[in-house]
C-alpha cells in the first residue's frame, strides 16, 4: 500500500473544486471541510448537521484518539455549510448516500479518486490526502510546524514534516542545489 499525498498545487485544488461543484454540492462540501479543517475522514463523516449548522466553532471527540477537539470554521466554510444545511434536519448525518445512509470512507475515497482521474491529475490520492493538504498549505502559509503539530495531534515536529511531505520535498530541493 502506497502513502497518499497532499494536493500541493493550488491550481489542482481549484480544478477539483470546480469538478466536485458540477458533480454534487455535497461532494464539494466534503472536500472543503477536509482541506480547511484538517480532520480525519472518519471525523468528517461522523458529523451530523447539528454539529456544524450555524456554528463558527465545532467541538468533537476524535474517533481515532478519543480526544476532545475544538476547531473554527472559516468564513468560507460557514457560508458553504449554511447553504448546504439550510433545509436539512439537525439530527441527520451531514453526508448521506443516495440510499439515505451515512456516507462511508470508501464512498468518500471513490469521490476523490474519480475527480482526480477525470481531471487527469497525477496525484496518489486518498481520503487522508484532504488532511495532508490542510497540513501542507497551513505550513506553507504560516511556517509554524509546532502549531501544526498540535493541530494534527502529532507526537513530534519531524512526524508532521514527514506527514505533509515536506521532509522529502526539502531533501530533493537541497540535493538538487548541492554541488561539490
């Protein structure tokens, strides 16, 4: 099994957004929450409408760790979620299938993988790519690996750098520019 990658190109992020928006507003919201919050897919798919509707801060217990997590929704997410949840019942799952059941991680994987295939993007994509994409772009913007480590709940900064693919990227960049 190969390791999935973050989506590093902002152009590719925008292409995926456009594709998912044409496909389904639900799929776009799934993608946007994933890349803007840094949650694991299991935590995203476990959200109910009441967890996010009319909220600017969301509180959950992480499924993997059982730890309490509180995270803000940026203004863009608040607008999208408001539109998406407008006519939804507070107690229903945020992401449902056509069969009216809670979406599972395989369905989420198929949505992302299909988008990348249709767009001919050469990315090793998986549902965890959303969380890694958040981490990658957060670090690129703020350069604060300690804060990102805390957000992602990692054990060390080195784990976080490797996780978001920066360690390998830095090795390649430095080696290309190194001459004796």
